[in-house]
């Protein structure tokens, strides 16, 4: 049996945050938020991967708050490392960040990253309330159909 969706079949509203030419900073649809996060730009190659992870996790908390969520509402996190040899130090930063809460599902893998100074990136999926800002700053809302 094949499922085919017709225009208008996708329920809900898509809220996009930080809309740019190439991508949005985050997207929320039907109570689920999606975003990728990197350390503070410009990336500092002198920082260790663990130090970049701490920057990244601070940015993630701010982004989670912006989309009506929080780290305790994370569902899944993919951690991408430029060098898997740094996993133990990243795990130490991660363990401190998720201490006292039920952690999300997680995957970790090594891949070349877009900038040579970038040592870590994460993809996050979370539960989020639908946020509709009246001022329109940094967000566009469109029907999903």
C-alpha cells in the first residue's frame, strides 16, 4: 500500500526562525523543533573540541528557548566530530550539560566539517510549542500545505 499526500494534507503550521538565503536557523512543525548548531562564530581553531562543545551547548540552550523548548525537551541529538579521538572530552562536556535530566537519544560520528577551524557540530530535534511572533523578526510562518 502506498501513501500519497496531496497538497493541503500536511497538518499544522511551519514556523521558521532566522530565515537566511541558504537555511533557517530552526524550524518548528507540529510541536517538533529541528536545528543544527555550531560553536560561536567566527570559529576559534585554538579552542579544544571540548571548549567548542561548551560554546555550542550554550548556543543550543538559547536556540531551544527561542523556539519554545529547553534541553529537557530534547528528543534526539546527532554529534558530528571532525576527529573521533576527541569523543571522550566531548562526552565530559555533554555529561555535565545533561546532568540531572533524562538525556535524549544520541548518535555520534566523525565527518569532515565545512570550516577547518570547526571541530564539532550538532543536529538537534526537540519537543517545542508552536511560537508565532507578532513582530515577525527572525521568523516567517507559512502554511505547511
